C-alpha cells in the first residue's frame, strides 16, 4: 500500500515538473532570444509565434499540449493502471496545468495553460479536442484575436466535458473514468485560463489587443 501511494505522489509531482518545461522559452534560447523580453512577454505559443515565427508557435503548442496529454493519457489509455492514480486522472492534468502556469524553472512565471488544457482534453476525448481546435481557428479568424479564440475554445471545452461524461454515463457511474471529476477539474483549469487572460480581456474591451500578425519563421 505504501509503495502504491508513493508512486501516485511521484507521478503527480512528475506531472507538475513536466508541465513546468517552458518550451517557448527554450526555443527562444536556442535562437539566442529571451521571448520574455518581447511582445506580450509570455512563454506560450502565441508570443513564441510573434517573436520567433509561426513554425515555432506550432512546435510550442504541440509540446505544451503534450504536457497535459501525457500525465492524463497514461491513465485514460490504460497504459498505467488506475491503481496508481490518486483520486482522478484530471488531478494530474491540473498539476501539469499549474506547472505550465507557475513553472518552477522560471520563478513560477509561465504561460496561460491553453495548449496544456487542450492536451488534457485530448487525453479524454480526441473528438472534443478536434472540435476545440475548430472553434479556436474560427473565432480567431473572425475576431483576429488569438485570445478570443483561446477563451472561446476553453468555454466550449468546459461545456464539452459535461457532454462527454453524460454520454459515458459518468454521472450515474462514479467508478467510470469519465466521471464528475472531469468537468470539475475542467472548471478549475478554465478559471486559470481566464485569470491568465485578464489583461487580454481588458485589452479587447479597450481595443488595444494585438491582432494576428505573425511573421514568417526565420531561417535556422
């Protein structure tokens, strides 16, 4: 029993540490640039794209999404037994999300958890994840605000978690991996996303938000 709890805790800590890996910052360092000194000064995919180019935005989004996918997906896919899962897989996703937002490697100043949150959704429902990608691009295309696309996808994802659990009969069957903890955890992650987008929301209201305008990637 002791070893089981120890493994659960170690995986939980690992989820936070994986979430803390600042991929946008690392890509900037490879290029000799500290992206925290440019644009919005954020280490997420959007600012990475503005500073380094679209290619690096894609790389950063993909790797940031993996930070949420891996610690949750090892349980939802059955790769690791639920015996080693403390409470719920979503708790490990929340740990990864907190790691991305408050990375131990960068003095607890990180990103906005959108891509990492998307990875968590992907671990539970690839179909819902694809729907969120669609919402993100449609809203971003219409508004030209990446922040609005991100927030719209976050809200859609939250609604989607309730639908997924209902379809899986998770509200009536708490033992189902798709139970009420999924949407509750999603609520907490969406709250983090909205708090981290506070300045963006204020900028949109006052029409000061930067619109989509990424330069082409520079030659390596």
